[in-house]
C-alpha cells in the first residue's frame, strides 16, 4: 500500500519527514532490507518499574542531598524555596516530560533524536560535552564518599575530635569549653594582632578534618593544583570499577541495580532526619530554611540558581532522561512516571534540606554563632562537614551509622553517574553500531577515571568549582533553550503534540502546551540573558580565581556552546541544495530518520499524520478563522 505524507502547507509544513527524492512511497530495496535485518534491535527494560526506578536513581541523588542544601544555604534558605517550586512547575516538569517523550517516541539517544531538526544536532553533542564535564567531577565526589566510608570503621570517628595543632577547633565539647575559648580569644584581641583575629574564628572539627586531612586544600592555585592524593586516587578507582560493573551490560544490569540504588538511600536518610531534628538548636536551622524572605523574590540571582538547581537535580538538559526513555516500549505510560519522579525529587530535596539545616542549627548553637550563614563555608564540603558532624553526635555505635550513611551517599552518587555515563556510552553505540557495549563502557570508564584525577589534588575543589560553573551550568542552560526551541518552535508545537497523541492515545493538556510554547522558553531565555549580563569572576572560598582560571573557564564554555552552530554549519554544508537559504530551510525540517523506529509503528504514524493534515485542511476552509484565533484554537488542543 502506498503511503502518502502530509501536504507541506501552513503550520504543518514541518510535520512531514523530508525525503531528498520527494517520494514518500519509497520502498526499500534488497540491500536496505538486508541492512535492516543486520541492525541490532534496541534493548528494552524488563518491565516499566525498572525504568521508573532508574529515573528515580538519577534524579534523586547527590543533587538533592549535596547540592540543594548548599544552594539554598547560599540563597537565603527559605527565600530559595518559593522560586524553586515555581521553577519546578514552569520549567522542571515540562522539560522532564518533554525529554521522556522524545526519547521514547524515537527510541534514540540524545544525538540521534535531532533528526527532528538536523541543523540542531549540535545541541546533542554539546549536551554530551557538558555531561562529560559533570561526570568527571561527580566521580570525585564518589571518591570522597568512599574515603569517608572506609575511615568510618576506626574505633573513634576521625572527625569527631580536634587535633593538637588545630587551635581554633571546636567539636562536641561542653559549652563551658567554648565559652572559655571565646574569652581567651577576646583577651587576645587587646593586642590587635592579626593572629588574634584568626583565633576568634572557630571551626568545627569535621570542617577542619575535611579541609586539612581529606582534601588537603590549597588556599591558592597560582602555583599549580598539586599532585593527586594517593588515598583519594584509590577511592576514585574503586568508584569507577563499580560504575563499570553496573553499566557493562546496559539496561540489563543497570535496571536490576536501580531497585537498590533508588530505595536504599531513603532508609538511611529518614533515620538521619530523625536524629538531626532532636539535636539542640536544630529548630533554629529548620526555621531559617523554611521561613521565606519575601524580599529575595525580587532578586533575579535567586531565580537563576533555582533553574540551575532544577536542571542539576532532575538531570534534564544532559541526556540521561532521553537515554533511559529510549529503552521503553513505544506504548509505555510515561506521564505517570514523569509526575512521580519530579514530585519525589522535590520532596527529597526538602527532606535533605531540613536535615542539613537542622544540623547547621546545632552547629550554630555549639559554635555560639548567631547567624546560621556563618556556621560553615558553603560549597562541596557542606555535605562532608555537616553530616559527619551530626553522625559523630550519635551516642550508640556512630561508626555503624557513619558507614551506613556514606554508603547511602555512595549509592546516591552511583545512581546519578551511572545514568550520565550510560548516556555517553549510548551515544557512541548509536553512532557506531558495531561496537560492543561493554567495550565502550570500559573505555569510557578508564577515560573518566583519568580525567577525574585532577579533582583529587589539593587544588581539586577549585577545579570542580570552575568546571561546574562554566562546563556544566551554563553549557547545559543555553543548550536546553535551543533544545526546547528546536522542538516546539521549529518542528512546531502542534506537530509535537500530534506525535504525543499518537504515542499515548490522548490529547495534550493546555498546561503542557502553554509551558512548552511560552512560559518555559521565555523564562529560560530571560534568566539566561540576565545571568550573562550580570556574570562576574567566580570565587572559591571568597578567593577569586587567577586570570588563567577564568580564561580556561570561558574556553570550556565556548567549546560546549559552539557545538550547536558548528554542527549545524557542517550539516548544511554537507546537505547542499540549490542555495544556502534553501539548504538552511531544509535543515529545519525533519529528516527521514525522525519518527518511531519500529517499521509498523512508523507506518501507522505516517497514516495518522496524513489523516490529521487532511482534516485540518478541510477545517481551515470551513472555519476561516483569523490567524491569532486559529493559533489560540490550536493551543487549546482543539485543532482536530
């Protein structure tokens, strides 16, 4: 039977797969049929629950327990929650659901899906670049958790007591000791010496242990970042061995591991919460976290940080959600999964935030600090300072609970990085189908370990801050804007909603249509422009990076962002038509590869689209609506 595609007219001009020979009824010859037979079928999840658990394990991870608390800490505690919730509903959920849809609809990874708009294929490669940047420093956080896990088996937790050379150290000692130390420091101030000033800045033993013993932090990297610490190097190697073992067989192995990766952390996290809220001064910390500071709602920086946190936590804009969804059956009900994961992610962030700030309230009480902002330095170390400090206060076998906690943190990190690493492996395997999955997984794991060595040096936390800011945050941000624009504004919102209707057998609601077409892209564009206009040199621990560091950061950002125009230019140059303008316009139309990968499903999809095009042509003649009225009519989902 000959299949007719839709006529190229009006708003539906982009809905037809663009065939170079303009013959939509092209039938594959014997060679093409043979090639299709040889092409390996894409593996599917054993069941829908594996997919859900995998999405939970990547979206509910260190972003909730590590990054969310310190992001809220830096942006006024409760003042951050309202923008975060609003951003979740207007940007986070729409982007998450969109990425699930395009992954499942095409059964392709983050690069291959850009057959929807070939000139935008650089978005996929740019996202892969950002994902690699995130993987490199994420694995170093795993190394820290492995380190803490092993030292937790000592007879006394090594961060629970002060060393003799830590003059400004305080831990769980009686309040009288702290008062005495403060009195002595105040007396020393009479000399007005710089050394006396330093004495008054008390630090917890857990903070000094992290800075002086674990990472051996450098206060300045102008002379280099130093050599990798051998203990952290071993921990990094162990982390990558585990990552490889989980991903080596693709979804067959990672799907089975997802049950444990998704569920176990909650057991320990709830237990830690129960202990944290009973600590003295915990209420003050929780109030600081939950009490809104309404004036901060007018601060654009808080909104920008809310978007960045939403992207980081949900893992949108990097590819893992697209990759996971691509292994689904075509008729899987992803709407329910998207709502479950995004809601659970937010609740886990709140759970982690309440736990952290309860601990910070206790630390403020012990250190005699009035402002919780001044308790500890923010950043990576917050989770490796506040949590250990609370654990050391457990009266019954703190070593056991410490081991369980850091094992939980390791599990959270593994769940996230497995998805990110699998994204890169899937991209490579999609491009080179003859490559064995386990070989690609091994090669990329070795590369990840080698690149991660830079973060286990004394200056590693400086590099982590730099790569996260330039290579992760801003690259993901700008490419996510192009991703949404390419799908909704270039391919067309109505075309995209038609595809969803065919796949899910139900119409797309007004909420999703308005978010995808207006609120989500406009908010992202406005916040990104503001971020770039107000951007300033970044700092680590209140110290500016050297000029070379800033230059390296901007080069990192340029490499990631340049993937979009460079690959677009390459595609137009290699798919020339009569003129550049015609080549450019052709590159904005879907290629033959866009659509369901299954031949039978693809045939039904083409018939479905063709029928819709015919109905709309008849409707347009009979209704004769004005342009804006027709657009509003389509937006409400009443176009057919």
